[in-house]
C-alpha cells in the first residue's frame, strides 16, 4: 500500500490517503500526494518538509529525505503510547517486532520472506473461501470450532484448505485455524525481541478482530491499538519531518 499523511504544527492529521501500490511507483506517489493536498486544502508550497519511508521510499521524487519504516513506526507508536516498549507491525508484505525506548528503536526482528505471517496470507485465502478480507476476522470468531493449519507456507496452506473444504469442514472453523496459524508466526517475532507490556499493534492487518483477540489470548497481555493502525509508519514520518 502507498500512504500519505499530512499533519499540522500540533501533530494532528490534516489528511491521509491510502492506495494499492501498482507498477508505476513514482506516478502513484504524485497521485496520492495530490489527493492528500486537496483533502488538507493546502498547496505543496505550504508543506515544510517531506519524508519518504517504506520499501518504495527511494522512488518518491519530491521527498526531502528517506528514513526506514522501522524508525518511523517507532516514532508513530511513541506518540500514541509513550510508555510502549514493544510494537508488532503486521502489514501486507511482512511483519516486524520493534523494541523501543522513548520512541527510539533499540532492536527489531522481521518475518522471513514467507507471506504466512502477513496480511497476504489472509488475502491469498480470501477468494478460495469466498469471504471478504474485511469479514474474515468476524467469521473466525463466530465459532469455537477450530481446525489446525499445519503448513507455514502460504501455497501449502492453500492446499490444506482445499482438502478441508472437500471434507466438509465449515469455513468459520478453517478461518479460525488460519488466524491461529498467522498469530503463531507473530508470536515467534515477539519471543525473538522479548515480550513487554503493554503490547502495541500497528499495520492494517491488526484491524482484524480475530488477530487482536488471539494475540491477547496467547500472550495474556493487554493489547493496545492506535486510532489509525495502518498509518503508523506514515504518521511517524510526518512527526519526524515536523519536529526533528
């Protein structure tokens, strides 16, 4: 996803735009920026500083500076919960565990190249189960029945799903197992950096209620969710641009 956040001098969000990233990164960067400027009611000349972050940060032609998404996520999380020492970011492409202090990144761990611990894991199975991604969490929590999805590879997990469907296993039970599998992968990240309370979540995937419920269940810790979890990296970049 490509995101833009514009904030005012009080650190309040004036505009935000999120669009699926396509092949033409530079054109999309300009498009989302134009939409954000229109939403905020300002011109580009009124923007004091622009920081680009994420995998595509080097393709943003109008950026004054590029900063890694890890640093930006830490800053965004700190704004919402200054006491946060651990943040788990679950995005569409990867998952990250961030250990921090006062908004400064101390250590981190990232998921491997497999998509099984990311939003792509759910997206890839959404069409197979004929359930919209936005509804998957609610469907998973609608039942107490849960089947185990043993494969950690997305491709093999999909084969398991086909077999389960052929044997008449209800879709909600499969979805509950899928969410459990994803959460187990995230728990591995948490163990790598060390569990801290409270557990702060970010990334679009954590809007899924089943992910939050199962993480709380598995860790026994309080789960904190910011108002706009999918914007933490972009918001952190904006905070750095304005205040550093």
